[in-house]
């Protein structure tokens, strides 16, 4: 396999830069040969301009190893440098969709790669502080046996959560309707090592095109989907993905597609039973100001009401009953929540209150405002340890 640089349509500019020699000429756009599973990270914070573009890939030539390279412009990369022996490049492994990003929590470089366990594909993670010395990749996520394997999972950060675009490969029983197809699901994690589906069996993120399993008929993405992490244009998140019609290991035609979602609209809470009234209760929330907003869609004839209860969600707080709630348009799909004659700033400033949302013919995508959720027991233990060590002031949040 050869890694190419694509910058525009049209013939190669004969006056442009020269790349790898191929068939006696460097007038081509080849970056590397005999590689696969390549990822490029732009690191604007690197003090060395020659290392701003960081590349990782699996080389399969005289050696088989994950390798790195660097460039100032994203075009003229250094020669591939194999992982040092102490980093233990996985063999077999790293053979598909190696994805790197810089973890905003730790400042480390993170590699999401793939390992094999008894012929089953699993996602793995490795970390580095210099993009050359890496920790040994360890498993972080797997599907359900042969019939639902995590083939690849590009990961990105979004509002303090890690989201994974898990391409789930269906192998095993050849009689199953999804055999040899790849679904794209949305998974999430709070720490990169423990992963969950966003909505259980309803976690498909990009739906397949029509005529699944009907090759040569079918739309271009009717059987297989692999996506890259999104591009943010300020209003939408664009997902560029490879779509295929035909089985993953069979004859398949592939093409590049793209789709988008409006920002913050990854998944929603709504009724599973048509227009039936739906109740959603949050965990305990602490309010530091008046701003309380819901990102929501309300169909004609629909409505949303809110009330505040104690942390356990059992006792309604006086003045914050459903009938007192006021829902107003805050713009861009957001709705402001307030209560007639009452202010959240008058609540116990150290308390946490569950918001009970009752709705009909509506969807809730997100909650934002002058609020934060009740810390978990682990979070509280961490904060106390940091206080004892002097790393954080009493009452402050650990980062």
C-alpha cells in the first residue's frame, strides 16, 4: 500500500515538490510505500516548527513496526522512524486506522490502535510524551464475540467527553443478515479506558444507504462505513467517511462521502412510544447563576416543563414545581428555563438538585448553563487527596 498526498483535483503540477521515487521518477504524490493505517496530527503548540505535523503509520517492509515521521508543512516528512524496542510495537496489531490526538487533560499524545485477541479485533490505547517513545498498547474496548468486533475507533474530545466512531464488523455466523458488513456506532468514555455505547442497540451514527446486502445493487454506503473524526465549521460538525457497497471481505465498491450534524446534536432523549409523555430526571446539579438552558426540538403541539427536586429526585423544591416553569427561546435551538417567582440563585449554594424534565413530542439534546453536576465518590476522594497534597485549594475543583 502507498500513502499519497491529495490536495486538489487535476493533473500533477510538474513544477511542484517531488516525493518518493516510483518507477524511476519522483514526479508523483507518494509520501511513503508499504504502509497502512496512517494518521497525521497537527500540533500547533510544539515549540519545534519542524515537528508541527506528526505522522504515525504501520510499516510493512523489511520490518513490521509502527513508525513516526515529522514535517513542518504536512508535505515534506522525515524518513519513517520505527518505534524503539522498549515501546514494543504490536505484532500482529496496529494494522488498521491508527488515530492520534493530544489529550487536553494530560498533555500526552494518545494513539488509538488495534490489537488481536484469539482472532477477534479489539481497540487498544498507547500514550507518549514525545511522539516517539510510546507505552505498550493495551486493550480498552471490544464488541461481542466474532459477530460484533470493533474494527476501528477514531476518538476525539468533545465538551470534556471522549467520543469514539466505532466501526463494528460483523463476522462469525454467515447466515446472519449483517454478516460481513460494518456499522458505524457512536461510543463514549469519560476516561479513554472504559467505553459505552451511546444508546445501546440504537447507537448507529451514520445509517447505511438503501439495499443493504444486495450488491451490485445498493447505494454507495449500503454495507460498510468507516468515518474520520469531524471537522468543525462553527455551526456544524462534518464527518468524512468511506462508504462501501458489497461485503467487507467480498468484492466491494467504495467511495468517499460526507455528512453533518448540528453542533451538540449527537444523541437525544425522547419518547420510545410515539407521542407519549416522557420524563427525564438529571443527576444532582449545583447552580451558580441564573442561566439554565436546554438544547431541544419541540414538534407542533409539543411542550416541555421542568421542576427541581432534591438530589435523589424524590422531593419537589418549593417554588420550583412544574406549573411554575417558564420556557423561553434563547436562540440557536436553545431554550431558557426559569420558574415564576423563584430564582435558582436563592437555593442552597452548596446543594445539588435534580431537574425533572417532563415533555411531550420533544427531544432533549443537551443541557448548559451556570451549573455543574454532583461529583462522584471517586471525584470527591481525588479532590481530598489533592487538598492533602497541597495541589489544589480546599473547595476548588481538581483539573
